[in-house]
C-alpha cells in the first residue's frame, strides 16, 4: 500500500475565473479540502509555504485548524522555507499544532526556493553572518530547530519565577513527543538528500530537482531516493525512513477533466529550466489520461515506485468540490490498478 495525499500551494487571485479569490478563501478552502480528503480515504493533506505571494504563507494556524477538524489524515507541509524561521518560535508553534492534531503532523522543511522578493528573509529580521550563505543559514536554523524539539532542557531557570518550574533546565513548551521523528527535508539535489538523511529527516522530493545527469527526471529522482536510503542506513537511525514524491496526476473522467487537462502540451514531457541565475533544474512531466492509460504510464515512473508516499498537486483555484473529485478519481480508479489500494 502507498500513502496518497494532496499538496496545495493555496493560490488565490481576485480574478472572476478563480474559485479562490482571497487569502481567507485559500485558508478556509484548504481546511475543507483536508476534511473532504479524509472522508474520501486519502492519507495526507500537505501545504506549500511561500512568502510575499498570494499563496499560503503562515502554516501553523492552518495546520492546527486542519488537525482540529480531522481525525486520521496526516497533516503536513511541503515545504517551509527555513531561511525565514525563528527556530525557537517555530518549535512552539509546531509542538502546539502537533498536539492539537494528536501527533499527526508531518513537517516538511527546506532551504526554500527562489523568492518573490530579493532576500525576503531580511524583512523577517534575519541577517547573514559574515561568510555564511542563505542556504547555510537555513541549514543552521534547521539544526537548532531539530535540537530544540528533542525536548531536552537547555535554558537556565529564573531563581524567582512567576510560576513554579520543574527541576533542571527548561525546554520550549509545549513539547510534543515523537515530533522529532516526523520532520522531512525537501531536497532538490542528491547531496542535500544525503545531508537530511544523516540528520534523521525523511525525504520530500518534488516535481523538480537539480540536473545531475542526462537521464529522465523520474530516473534522476529515483537515484536521489536510493542515495538517501543508503545514507540513512549508514547513519543507523532507529526509526524507519520515509520518502514522498509530488506529481501532477489527473484522471480524465468527464468533460470537465478533459477541458481542464485533456490537451497534450509541454507539461506532458520533462522540461529543463533554471532556478535563479544559473542553476539548471529538470522539471518532471504531468500526467493526464483516462485511468487505464494513466495506470500504465505511472507504472513506468521509477521514483514513484521507490517512494512510500505520493503527494498529488491540486489546482486549488478550481474549488474544493472539483479538487475532491480529482483526488477521488485517483483513489478509486487509478490506485487499485497499481496495487496502491
């Protein structure tokens, strides 16, 4: 069995063609889609975080709300940009959201992607120490966050506190046991996947990665996953590693589906592009076909075969009902044919 969830970027625009016209629409519809996905039997509701954009940007209120409205489904991010995060404050927020969800939080974090503004993390109060890159700052924030959520005391207590303290050094509260083993690293390269594995973070690999050979995207991604698993094994972690991959997959069930996604185009092939100034990346293809054709196509995707979790990217501006239909079509008409259900 493979876990199947959805991944929403939470786009919103005031355009009359959009079903998601405000930030409030994006947040409330995200909660409703998580509820609908759970009712349909999906396994996860994941959200992408982008700052300075008309997309989802503040994850923890959303994660907490989804956790309060659902009972079984995993609630997560894919991913939070750690350049913007205060690790201490984040540990409090993450602990609270995980407790509200009953220990179902699956928190994906990373160095982040190209931004809407230049060095946006500076506006959040962060300045690079001399000689440090923003990627190194993100990894440093990550290391501090991982240490804090272990739940070990590190802060010297006030000898005359306002409220009684437990004995010893104090930790950030609220602490959620087990959260440390449910942190994922979003890796765009083999090297960063290995780095995350050494720290005991699960792997999230998206629909793009850095070009590291001339092989198709899904093959490069499968090689990244195998490198991650080998590094995990060498590190000797006690908990089992998990891997998720993201895909745009649409089963053409009716005229609406064919109107939205039934036209073959560039998205049906891998694409090569650039992130930033000169970083070459490969973008994986989208899948859109009748269920029987889709099953045969997905059987050839080596990275999906290597992963235990598939995150379906959803066109959230088409509304909750349509996105529930997209998810249901995969669960009922595609997943069984692949042995995922």
